[in-house]
C-alpha cells in the first residue's frame, strides 16, 4: 500500500499493530477464560454425577426396603395367596403413603395388577418391562409408564413359589430434577432421557411437548458409545453447553435411560462477561487513543519534514528560504543544515549573478547588465527617449603602456564612478577594455548629445591614481534606441560604431551615422573597387584654402580627396579613408593624391598663384619606407612648396621609424604639419621630437571657442606653446567671424574653414584664387 503522507502511514501502522496485539491478547484471555470455566464446570458436573449416583442408590435401597418388607409380610403374602385384592391394595396404599411414593402396585405372574396411588399409569406397562422382572431377586431401574420415567424397584413375592412382584416407583419428574439440581454447587440442568426407538431419545420431564431432540439424541448416542463417563461439549436446541451423560439401570432393557446433566456455556461464562466486556472496551478506547496519539505524534514528526519539503520546493524555484526548527532533534539539525545550505546556495547564486552582470577587472556592471538597464529604461520612458553611448579612452594602448595594466583598470573604474557622480540617472557599464557604455533618458537627440558632451567633460577632469595624475581624453559614440535597429540590432553596437565614427572624423562625439556606416558588405566591395577607381580616374581632388591672418591672403591649400563612385555617387573621405588604411589601399591612394596635388599646384602656378599645397599622410604610411621613397621622388618633381599633414598619433604608434621618415621628409624640404592637435593625448616630449613646421589645432576646439572659456584658454596656450617651439599655428574649422577674431587676437598664424572657403575642385579654386584679393578683404 502506498501512502501520500508519512503521518497516515505511521498512524495506520501503529493502529494496525496495536489492534493485532489487542486481538491476540483478547483471544488468549478469552480462550483462557473458556478453558478455565470449562474445567471448573467439568469438575462440578463429575461431582454432581457422583452425588446423583449416591442419591439414586439411596432411593433404590429405600424402595427395596419398603418393597422387601411388604413382600415378606406374612399377612400380605396370605392376602396374595387368597387373592384378597382389597387387603393387598390397602397394604400397598398404606406403605406408599408412608414412603411418600407415587406408585405402588402388585403384579401377578399372570400379569394381573393390583395398584395403589398413581394406578392409572401402571396399566400402560409394556410387556418388555414385565419381561425384565427377575423371578427370584429384586430388580431396580427406570421404568417408563405412560411416557413418563419412574425409578422403580420390583421385589418378588414368594409363597414359596413366586406369585408376583411388589413394585414401588417414584416419578422422575421436573420437581425431582429440580431437587437434584439444587444439590449441586453450580446451577446445572438435569434431565432424564429414555430411548423411544433406536437413536431417538426423549426427555421424560418434558412429555410430548418436547423440543427437537435429534441433536441431543446424537450427543447421548456418542457419549454412550465412547463409554467414558466424562463431560462432553454439547450444542443442541437448548444451546451450547457442557454435558454429562450417565446411563441409568433400566428394568426394561429395550428402553434404556440416561441422566443428562448440562451446564450452559453462556451461564458458565457469565461471570467473565464483564471482564471480557471491559477488555474489549479498554481495547477500543486504547485503539482510539492510539490513533489520535500516533496521528499527533506522526504530525509532530512529519510537520517539520513537510516544512522542509515545502522549503526545498521553494528553494528550487529560486526563492530565498529558511526553515524554523521548533525542536532540538535530528530534524532540527537537518533544518539547520538545510538553512545553511540554502543560504550558501543563495550566496553562490548572488555571486554568480554578480559575476554574470559585472566586469571581473573593475567590478563595474558589464554589457549584459547594461542591456537589462536599457530594456528597463525603454519600458519606463519609451524607446524614443532612450539613448546609449559608448565612451572610449583615446589612444588607450598608449595610456595603458604609460600607466600599466593595473592602474588602467583603476582608471576605468574611476571613470565609471564619475558617471555615477555626474548623474545617477545615467546607467553605466564596461563594454570593452577601454570603452564604457552609458544609457540614459533624454528628450531628443540634441539633448542626448549635449548630455554626453557634458558627461565626457566631467569625466576628463585630471584623475589621481596612486601618486600620479592622469589626463585622459575621451570620445563618444551615441545611438538612439529607436533608430537604425534594422541596420545594427543592438543599440550598444550602434553606439560603439558611433564611437569609431567619432574617432575617424576626429570629433569628440558622433551619433551613429547609418549612411557612413553603410552596408559592411558593400563597403567591403568598395575596397575592391578602389584600385580600379584610382586607375579609372574616379578619384577627385578638392582644395581648401589656408588663409594667413597677418598677410590677410591665401598662402596655401589643403588637398582633400573625393570619390565620385559610378553607382554610389559622391563619397566623402570619412567613409573610405579608414577602410583604405585597414586594407592597405591607402598607399596607392596617397600616391595618386600627391601626384594630383603637384599637378594642381602647377596649374595654380600657371595662373600666377604659387601656393603651398598640403597633403594628408596617413599614419600607416609613416612606417612604410618604400612609400617614403616614392613620395620623395614625386615631391622632387614639384614646382612649389609641399606640406605633409600627419597626426601625432601616427608618430606615437611607431615612434622610431616614423620620426626617421619624417626626418627624411624634412631633410628633402617638405614642410611637416601636425594635424588634429588636441584630440589625442598630447605630449610635449613628442612634439619636440617631431621635426615639424606647423601645428593644426583641431576643429573641435575651434568650434568650442565661442562658448567655452576653458577651450579659449587651451587654444591660446597651445598657440603660445607652438610658437615657443618655433611652429606656425593653423586653426581648422573656422566657421564664424567671432572665431576668426579671437584667433587673430591670440596670435594664430593661419586659418582654414568654411568661413574662408569650403574644399572645392581645382577649376573652382583657380577662379577663387583669381578673386582672392576681393575675397581676402571680405574676410576679417
Ligand atoms: P582633415 O585633415 O582634418 O581635413 C579637414 C576636414 O575638415 C575636411 O573634411 C574639411 O572639409 C573639413 N572642414 C574644413 N573646414 C571646415 C569647417 O569650417 N567646418 C567643418 N565642419 N568642417 C570643415 P573632409 O574633406 O571630409 O576630410 C575628412 C578627413 O579625411 C580629413 O580630415 C583627413 O583626415 C581625411 N582625408 C581627406 N583627404 C585625405 C587624403 O588624401 N589622404 C588621407 N590620408 N586622408 C585624407
Ligand atoms: Ca588635414
Ligand atoms: Ca585636421
């Protein structure tokens, strides 16, 4: 059998065992009682049988005495001899009354009867009864007269030959039996049974109205057959009882009689009934108590187990659980173990979750964590108002090389902390070694850009790490959660691409530009087309004039490449310069630009405009001596001044080789200009080593001139620093009169920007230069 609950199982088990034990005890007690009672009854029955034998013998002797006395009486014999009926009868009657008998009569040898007393019965004497009488001796025993048993004695009357018998008989009726029953110590039933036909016995006292005697007859028969005069168990119409069957002498041998003494079992067990009842009652009460008790006990045992089971289930579902143990036993200890196990699991879980959500190095939240935050923000504010930024440490390889890996981790950690200090509305995470992510809510892209610019400024404050102060410069890429998800699914990835785009265009921050990003696959195909595009003449050179602030005249131009792609149209360099650098096409492109620039310079000279021409030289090419050979050979054929614009980052990446090549350029009379000054980690030490002639202040500083005191200060000190190193200073990105005035006031040498002129094709440039004087007057 299976149980769903332990408590049911325990209860059923206990109750079952107890009931079994109780049953066995009751059975044993009952059979002991019955056995004992039976033994007592058997003894009593045997004793009563003996008493009855005595009474029987006594009565027989009494009857014999009386009958003998009469049979020997001379007068009586004379009356018999003379057939004096009246005398005989009176003598019989006389003695019968004196002896208190039921019947006394005289039977002649001829069968004639003279009776006294219960005379009516006598005439029904069976011939067999008469046949049993002895001629010369007294006979005694049971005689059945008219269906009723009598104890009778017959004594022959000798004159001197037998002439008849004197018979004295006492009825064996119910009254007789009663007096016999009263003699016994136990209340038994006595009855005389005689055989009416073979196998059929009849209770003489009951007469014709006797109940069914068949079963009784069977007991009598078996008792007689076994011959042992000991009590037997009987079960007949009178009920279950123990009986003793005693055969009695019978005058008529064909009608034997027995005395049956019986003691009903029910009566024998009556004194014990109370005991048995009490036993059963106690048993049931005990069973009830046991069921209640073991139920309570089992509940007590199983409740903490159930509580543990429930707790284990909840633990499995990831809840934090604790079980309260009310006891001090094994279960309590188990509960304690369980609790500490659950606590450990919880701790481990939290550790794992923390590890899954944090960067091991800095313990800042990681990308996955930021993704969750973004999802939560989107839920809360709506996708349109959520923006994601990737903030990167510029030239991180250099910074890490300078301060070491461990401090770099500290640096990132400190930057992460600054995000929190800036605003706790901005969620941050570490996205890569040198990049932090930020997610925040803003009204629109403009507000988001402003926020990220301010955040970067706040983060760029000089940092104290150990005993060093570190200056960092940051760039940021921004992406709106709602836009361009079809191009790059993850906003974090879009922001990271935005960061790359910001760096490519040398801007402090840039919003992810899907057009610029293009389709990576088609961008790749662009590269395969570059070589043929150069050969097919799809490349075009634009020039942007450089304006001398003191001479108030255009003194040079910067050559800027354009790609007129047959299918994609006019492409700006930001889209393909980076890739050309990555794929190695930059060398062929630059060689073409240099060639074209020299040709254009010649065209300018031809109209009397001798202008210096600046060409951008990618950092990559500064570690390529073969390029240097080609470039030097080309420049040798130039008519005018050629200037190479290089970024200082390019120098820092492979300083020895780069500085050597720059020295070769300088040695060949090429002017060297340091481009995009201020966007990287500027180092005076490098500036000194580069044999440069010019410093170009990056346009991001120039743009900020109008509204930032700090940037104005920076530009001014840069100009002073450059001058002290013997460098001319060019400011790029001059778009406003204010900027131009400020720069002039600061002593800046040259200006370049949309205010003066946008980059333009050579034809346009030639006409621009022709009208230069007019243009120059209008500027400043
Ligand atoms: P750069 O060397 O810093 O060039 C100046 C960029 O600033 C040019 O963008 C120019 O159009 C832009 N600019 C000039 N004045 C202003 C202004 O007042 N306001 C604004 N907003 N922008 C102004 P462009 O032509 O798109 O070139 C982008 C970059 O591509 C250049 O930055 C340069 O790094 C690179 N590049 C262009 N041509 C070449 C090339 O032939 N070789 C190499 N290696 N790089 C090139
Ligand atoms: Ca440039
Ligand atoms: Ca520049």
